[in-house]
C-alpha cells in the first residue's frame, strides 16, 4: 500500500490524505451515487477542485433530467 499523499499538506491531525471519488448517475433509480474507496468522515477541497466536483454533479444531474423527459 502506498503512503498517503497530501497535495495541500496535512490540513488537520486526522487528515488521512487524498482519496479518489467516483460520481455516477443511475437513470433507472434516478439517483446520483458518490463513491469513496474507504470510509470518509470529511472532505476538504481547494476552490478549483470544489468547482470541478460541482460541475460533475451538475453533469450527472443533467443526465438524469435528460433521461426523464
């Protein structure tokens, strides 16, 4: 297992480092899934990454709205 990476430095003592996130839309259930590879108690995002996260959510919402019409 690789050691944790801290692109912004370790923000707090309980910061466990970066983790991947997957965002998917399930048109049949009309749900957005946000998947983390391990339990996560908090997420800290720099402004640009927060914008990217927002944009991915908006894209998945658009997929659900397009499939509903």
